[in-house]
C-alpha cells in the first residue's frame, strides 16, 4: 500500500456500542424545495395554454416541455416521479411520431 494512503479502520470501531450517547445531540434540519409550476399550462386551446396534451409547445414546433411547468399547482408531496412519467410519455410519443414519419 502507498505510504500516504492510510489503511481503513475496521467497521467495528464505528458500531453504536463504541459511542457515548451523551456526546451526540439530535439536530433537526428543515429544508424546502421549490419547483416552479404553472409557467406553461397544458391544454388544447393555444389562446389559453402553452402546451398541447403531449407537452409540445403550441407556438414552437418540436419543443417539448417536460418539467413541472405544465402543472397548474404544486401538491404537498414531491412531484419528481410525476415529472419523470410525463417526460417518458412525451418522449415515447415523439419517438413514435419519428418512427411513423421515417
């Protein structure tokens, strides 16, 4: 082993039985996540919405918006999986359109 690299310490040294509980205190961490929504509403009417039902922009051909901008409000829970599902849905639709036009 290289002289500057130290040997890792055994895991047993870090097991809870070696810690003194009085030395540790609980720290509560409050965090906030801000995900902007309602910037590009989805709908059929270009006068009232920015995106169509496939997340494609009405005004700019082949521009897909696949983030939380299509949401009209922000729910209490995380929307990450919903954003991922919308992105996958839009990309599968785009791939199918490309396949049919080839």
